[in-house]
């Protein structure tokens, strides 16, 4: 069966929803950030600080192309992945894509709540510091920069997505 790609900003719910969706469909679940961490044997902040973002984007493109098409997998992609190395064209050519469209304001709130609940995770995303006063501005800028690519997804779900809403929209795509 076709692979399903979840795309969208960090904290848009790709991992949370992806795991539930995979369970419902009896698909495998994979997370490209996790694949990179495993392949590199380093955390994402370590990759960014030691090797730079350009290196990270190359690793992303490589990992994406290593996933078997037609493998019945739900794939949570990194927040920036569709926007580099023609990855969005590759995603569209190899599966069904779903954009979780969550506003920068809602993302900010989620990141802040998450940082309070799990302070150890606060440094997980090198581009987004939950304690930075400028975070909302950063999120708005990234969202604006990326939205034209994200909107190329086959399906867009706006706001809080439920598994049932995604299954309804997936309909004939699978
Ligand atoms: N529909 C939702 N409503 C409110 N909070 C949510 C929702 N979905 C996920 N969250 C919360 O937002 C945070 C990020 O969710 P999740 O890890 O699924 O996002 P993500 O898109 O995979 O992020 P990343 O790109 O960092 O991997 C978590 O704390 C999660 O509990
Ligand atoms: O939005 C981004 O560019 C990123 C999102 C995360 O999923 C990671 O892929 C990394 O922290 C970069
Ligand atoms: Mg995730």
C-alpha cells in the first residue's frame, strides 16, 4: 500500500497523529528525524552544531530516499524537510501527503507547554528555543517561508487533526 507522509511545522502533531494513524491502518510508523539520529549516532542539535544545517538537509534527503515506496508506512517528516532538495516533489511522487496546518500561535503554545512538561526536551530543536522571546516571530517567518511548499500536499487538515478526520479525507487516496 502507498506510503503516507505527514508534513508541517514542528509541533504540528506529525508524530502524535502519525502513530495513531499507523495503528488504525495497520501500517508501520517511521519518523525521519529519528532515522537521522540513529544513522548519525548524534542528536539533531549535535548535528547542527558540529556539521551545520546544510549537512543536516543532505542527511534528510538521503533518509527520505531510503524509505521503500509502497511499503505501507506512515512517515512523520522533519519540519523543514519538504522545503529542501526537491523533497516535496519526491514525496508527491512516492505517496499521499498530508499537511497538518497549525498556526504559529498554536505552535508556540504547544512548544511552551511541552517545554514545561518536559524541560529536558527544550533544546531538542536547534532552530526553535521555547524560552526565546522572539520564538513567535521565528515561527511566523518559517511558516511564511514554507507555506507554498506545504500547501502542495494532497490533503490539508487545518487546526487540531483527529485520526478520524484524516481517515475520512484519505478516502480514495489509498
Ligand atoms: N492536536 C493537538 N492538540 C494539542 N497539542 C497537540 C496536538 N497534537 C500534538 N500536540 C502536542 O504538541 C507537541 C508536539 O506534537 P508532535 O511531537 O506530535 O509534533 P511533531 O509535528 O511531530 O513535531 P516535531 O516536528 O518536533 O517532531 C506534543 O507535546 C503533543 O502532545
Ligand atoms: O523546522 C525545521 O527545520 C526542523 C524541524 C525538526 O523536525 C527537525 O528536523 C530539525 O530540528 C529542523
Ligand atoms: Mg515529531
